C-alpha cells in the first residue's frame, strides 16, 4: 500500500507544521540576522506545499493498486464463448459472454495447481481486497487531515469528505466500489459509532502535535489489514503454486 512512502510524506508535513511556530520561536543569536525569520517561514511553506503534493500522489497510487487487485480478483474464471454447435472453442473472462454450455468458469471445480479450485483462490483474493479497500477508506481520511495542515480554510476552498482530491478520483473510486451514490461521495471508513456522519466533517482545524502523532501511528499500523492473515494466504497460495510470495 505504499505506506512507508506515505508515512514519510506525512511525517515531513507534520514536521513542517510544527515548524510553523517559527514566528514565536526564540532564535537566540540568529535573531540579529536580517529577515531570517521571514526567509525561514517562506522556505517551510514551499516545503509543505511540495510534500502535500507528494502525499496526494502516494494516495493516488494506492487507489490504483486497489483497483488492480480488484481487477485481478475478478479475472480468474474463464468461460466458454459462442455456440455449442460451433467447431471452434472460444473463451472469455467476462461471464456475460458465456455460451449456452452453462459453463461456471471454474473448470468444473478441479484444482488449479495442486489442491485448491478457482473458487478457493477467489475467496483468498476477496479477503485481501476487502482488507485493503477498508484500509484505503481510512487512508483517505488521514490524507484529508494531513492536507488540511496550513491549508486555506476559507469557505470557497474548504475541504470536505466529498472533496475530489485529484482529477477523476471519483471515477477511480467507482471502479473500486468505494463511491456511494446515496451520499454522492466516497464510502466512509467504518467507525465504532455507526451514527457518525463523515459527510458533515470539515477539515479546517489545525491539529495538535499529539493528534498528529496518532494520525501517523494509525497510518503506519494499517489497522484494517490483518498481517497474519495476509501472510497465511500468501503462504498457502505460494505453496500451491510453488512460488515464493513476499
């Protein structure tokens, strides 16, 4: 999920935010240098803008990875295509193209490699996709929080959950089944309090250093990804295919 790179961008953004206390910092002997405080603030501002852009690119890559995972998980079956009376056999990955053979696309349930059928491999893939889709929702929330640091909080540029973070983001989220037509916005993360309404949130508060540390820890922890389960699936599938999945 590119979490390590994303955390790096987040850490830099947080550090830059903390350094925005520059106007009130005691600079000691450096105070005698003309314009030192102004130049430092300008440099920090430019660095913050750069890291915000890179963090957004990391998020976009995450969306692309989840989309690829979903496409792969849906392309395991292969269906007979065309008429049963045709002397030529044709195949398709799309179930809508299947012929009158009544083909289930799973090869009759026989093992693909050694023990597990297509349906078993699909279930493994579905488990992985579910975890990473859930994690992507949470990552989007954290990205909005990080982007709001030092952001223009005017009503015109106000960040909301329904704000599109990059061009065609919502199209990508629709492909990932992470866009809700009811709320006209991305699917929200799962909260302990089911009554929480993320659509009403405004990302305009400048968080404290302690809260920012919680955000970074949450990003790194990947709370929706069961690492033990992921490793278990990779081990089983790796042994089945006689390959090493890292």
